[in-house]
C-alpha cells in the first residue's frame, strides 16, 4: 500500500515536471513572438515616420514656391480664361 502511494507521488512529480516544462517552453515561445512583434512594429513606425517627413518636406517645398509659379500651375483668378 505504501509503495503504491509512493509510486503515485513519483508519477505525479514526473507528470507535473513534464507539464511545467511544456508550459515553460510555450511561455518562452510566446515571449519570443511578442518581442519579434514589437521589433516589427517599431520598424514599421520608423518607416512611416520617414515617409511622413518626406511628404511634409515635399509639401513645404511646394508651398514655398513663388505665387507666380503657383498661379501659373493653378490660376486663382475668379474670371475664367477666355478661349
């Protein structure tokens, strides 16, 4: 009887250790996936930021053009040009 109980405790210990190891590996895998996701998110954020800076620079340059240049491209007079 005592041997059965001791064997059950040993089996329970082995099972618990195996399950704990499985959960630990799953946890480590999840941590790794979260880290990779965070790195990818930061890379994308940096790419968007560089794109935004390029767009702002282009728009700023465009708006710095002289009024004559803008009027040449986009006439602002209220009277349409006769054909």
